[in-house]
C-alpha cells in the first residue's frame, strides 16, 4: 500500500482539520511540513519550528524560495505577517515550558498505548533525534502522520514497539494513508477510513487490537 503524493496531501489535510484558532503548533519534517498548505484562510495559527521561526506560512512557490528561510528539516518556507525569529534555545524553551498546543510528527512505529518510536532504525545513520523528545513529552496534543505499513508491508502500528522509543504514552491521534485512529485509555479506536480502503483493510494491516467507533467516517477521494 504505497504512499504517493496524493496520499501525503490527504493526510496533511486531515491533520490540518485538528487545528483551531489561536493554536501554537509545531510541525515535524516530512508529511507534517505539508500541513500549512491545507489550512483554511479563516484559521489563525502560529506554526513554530525548533530552529527558531515562529509564524511559518505555506510552502513558497517554485522560484520564490528564500535561501535563508527554512523549517527545522531544512525545507524552504514562508513567513506570515507578524512572524518572528529567535535562537534555538528560546525555541526549545517554548517547547519545554509546555506552550505548544499541538505537535504533528512523523513516526516509524506507534503502539497501542501511544508509545512513539520516530528517530532511529538500528544500524542506519540518522541526523539525530532533534527536538522529538521534548515535543512528544511537552506538547498538549501529539498527532502522528505516517504510512500504515513499512516498505515490506509490515504494520507500523503494533502491540509493542520494536524500535527504540522517543517517548512513552505520548501519542493522541494517528493519521495514516488508510485511517484515523485515536489513542484512548482503552486502546486504539478506529474512527475514520480513507477511500478506497475498508474497515477490514485497516484491521488486516494493523498488528494489534482495534476497537471500532460506532459511526466510522469514510473519506472519499
């Protein structure tokens, strides 16, 4: 079940629906960086980045990139009116003080208790954990955007994470290319399914127990 560009934007659009007026939101690298492109004009939000930008706007048009303006992943961004810059210690101070309403992160694995593994695959070189620990522990809400399965077809949602954890019991909502799943005290609750997949597809592709919401929402193409 491949994750094409349409699926990436579909997931980012669904994540944008979690944002409400006045929020301060941090975006991880990868799919989360697409979220500002899907935010309705009437929603006023401050996007925060660990590298010291507060007030990130949508991705710039091709040819209009500013070499000195990028997000924490190094990708070009724009700055909204009223946006500001600070050094990274101040940016992390905002995170550690619990001032972020939400963080939207990519992940390698999430388990049924909301444990997050998103920074390393043993034996492979990675640039580092970045701010993932602080973001996962200190944000008021943690939303994960990721493929439902890996390149080998193995579920990335499991009863237990086999990869090193970033933070335990921190994830509130999982959005994949197949579904939207809420992490509750009773376990994982399947709430929404993306076309063309079915509830049965999601259950078959998930390596742990899922509860099914009474009225599962189906998102058509």
